[in-house]
């Protein structure tokens, strides 16, 4: 009984000299014999069927290698490949290294004429007289305080191929430090710090009004430079007259770029010219003559500058008839915000701890009047950045960043009708609930200023209450 059970559950290894009984024997898939775990592999039990199959496979592979080989046709390269690699142009076999037409000097590549690439973008030549930025976004370090800044119009030699740029620096900085910063902006090789560099290879700043080079050790404040003077970065010790004339005259340049500066009086020009060179005296005399000839238009077209925040004040108004009660109510209704303070535009884009909510009057696209809305800005923004955001919220077309725009958009504080400078911070010139106006130009229209002054000086208690309740000029 026990022998029959063993025969049914296992088998002995057929390898000679082993005869080990295994309950789970291994069956060879070639000779179909049963073996133990030590002789289960072909090599362990010297399988004859496996040897025969291996010899037949080697014979077949050797004969196929001799019959199928593809030799490279390039020069002395006789490398053999097991697969054909044909060139589509010359239909010859090549190896992997010479498979491309350029690698085996194919005749189709040599005889082919290069066709012009119609899709390639043509590089526009650099305009060395057009500024790369506008005057409202000068290049400089934002950490410099507003009262310590001096703005300069920097020109470069035409060989540098860098367009002019509006930049600002600290007044107490040395000319050498400013030269290095301008060189970094223009991406020129500056070796001024190397003592072995000859004087002809050193970069210097030249005052384009006088044609004289500025001393590297002196500060900008001591170099008789003023805001928006023109300087040029050159190599060498002199500047020729051709380069000196690249900068347009002072009055023409300010007029074309739409800048808003106070007019220089004849007394200031005379005192400045006495301490400058002869060329400065001639320029001062021209400015004085232009000032005397335009004195009648100065009070109407030129704004005075505030000493504290550099803000342009409102123009002087001629005497006019006061608004009637109906006109006051109509103005209040027109300037009353369309939304509430809690649903101000742009409130989701500004963090809660830095929000300033303002009443913004902007021109409408359908009528000639104004629309009033509560808008939210960041108190850390500059006035220029806030202007761009308000144009987006109020859906006003903003072309301030485009060159050649005659009338740029500006922000005005309706409490005193002053122009807000774009470089000033919002937290310095505005507070929560202030009313501002977004309109083109550098001065408010006389009728707008007259309405503002009338609303501020309303004597009737009922009308005064209407103005206060509508949050206008609060």
C-alpha cells in the first residue's frame, strides 16, 4: 500500500548515478525525462536534444550571415551592416555613421541651391535716436527715495547699437558708479576698474549740453546736472560735435515727449549761467528769450510745482457765475458712484491689509460726461501703476505706454485739483475715500475745476447734505 502511494506522488531522477526520489520532480521540455532539483537544467543532465537544437541554430545563423551583409559605399569605409541603409537620393548603401546625405557628400546636396527662408523674421535695425522706454517708466533702482532721484536721458554711441534710455540715479552717487550701471544696461565690456586700461578704452559720461566729460570721483549733485539733462556714454576723453548734436534741444524735446515742467524764469537762467560755461550761457539766454515771449501763455498753460510732493497745482480760474441749485444736484447725480464701497472694482486683486478704496471719475465711451465708481488699489503701488489698473477697471483705453501719444492719461486729486505724479506712491498722496479723476492731459478742464470749487463752497445746508451723502469730495 505504501509503495503504490510513493509511485503515485513522486518519481526518481533518471540522471545516471543520482536516482534521488523527489515528490515534485522536474520534467525537461526537450527530452521529457524527470529530474531532481540538482539536475533540472539542460547543462546539469547533459540533454542530448538541447545540444542537437543548438548545433542546428548555429549552423543556420552562420550561413545567413555569409549570405546577407551590406557594406558601406562611402570612400574607404567598408563597415558591414546586417540591415540595409539606403540613401533616398543616390540609392546607395551606407553605414549608420554615413547614412545622412551631408555625411557621405551626396550629389543631391552639393547641387542643391539654397532657397531663401520666407518665414524667417527679419531683424529690424536698432534706432539709436528713439528711446527704448517712455519718460513715465524710467530705468533705475526702486529703493532710491523720490526726493533723492535725478532723472537723466542717456545716449550711447551708434556703434554700441543700444537705443537711448530714460534712467534715474541717486544724487549723491559718484559719476563712476553711474557709469558702471549704464554700462551694465548697455551690455558693454567695462574695464574701467583695471589700472592697466588706457584712457582711450575707458568709458566716460559726457554732458551733451557742454560737451565736457564728467569726473568719475565727483557726485551727480556736484556735476551741475539737472533733471532730464542729456548725457552720453563714450570711450575716450572727448566727444565730437556730431554725437553732441544727437540730443534734441531742451525745449523741443520736452514738447515732443509731452513732459510737464515749470517754465524757467529769466532770473534763474541768469544766475545759473553765471556759474556754468559759455555754452550754458548761450542756452540760458535762449531759454530766457523764449520765457519772456511766452509770459502771456504761462499762466494758462503751465502749472506750478509743489515743493512737498512735486504735484502740479490747479490753474487760476476766471470769474464765472456760480452754479444754480439744479446744476449742483445734476453734478452730484453725475459724480455719484454707481456701486458701493463694499463692492469696489478690483477689490479681489489687492490684499486686505494694503487696500485703499477711492472714488474714480473716468470719461464715458458713449457720452461726453463722466462715470463715477468705487475702485480699490494697493497703497504700495505707484500712481502710474494704479492708473493702468484703474483704466482696466473703468474700461478706458490706455495708450500711455505707446510712443508718439500726444495726450496721455493722468490722475487728479479733486480735493485740490492737483496732478498726481506717476512716480509717487499711492500712500503718500491719497487716503481712503478720496475722489480722483482720470482724464487726458496735464491739467483739469476749467469747467471741471469750477464745478469742484462750487461743490466745496456750497452754502445751502440742504445742498451741502446732498453733496456729503453722495460721497462726492468727502
